[in-house]
C-alpha cells in the first residue's frame, strides 16, 4: 500500500516530478538529505516534542504497523482521550496519520464527543 504524506503535497507544489520520482524512481540513486535539510527535519521533531510536552493529557500512539496503530487509536478514542498524538485512521485502503486528534463536544459512537484532526 502506498501512503500519501503531507510531504508529498509540499513537494507537489514545488516540483511535481519529485513526487513521481519519490514513488516510482530508483531509490538507490536518491541523495541523502543535506545537512540543512536534516537540521530542518530534526527541528520539526523537536518542535512536535515541545508541543506535546505542554499537553499533559495527550496520548501518544506508538506502533510498527498501521493496523496496530489504528487499534491503539481506537482504544484511546473509546477511553475519551482529550488529545491523541500520531494516531492512525483506517478506512478501507485509505490510511490517515493526523498529527493530532482533539476531542471536542459533539456526538459519535464513542459518546457525547467526537474528534477533530
């Protein structure tokens, strides 16, 4: 199964050929990240960690396979977690990995609340 990520959308706006090559190109020919790009990736990871550290009610979903992550996300939703970080949503062949799922008032199969991505 191929996953479309936020990075694909960013790259599509910059260079549509990049998305094609990322999916269909020879990965052996792909250059590693430059030091600058690696710093940007690391900065993003640090930023996410800082944001989550300020959300003591956040449940972080750790998983190796999408189906495992989905089951953990579903369990957190059933428990009514206020914030879910790095959850997994599945619908047929479609996979979603929102950075945050935030519980809001409403109605769903979970009760008097629903989740906003």
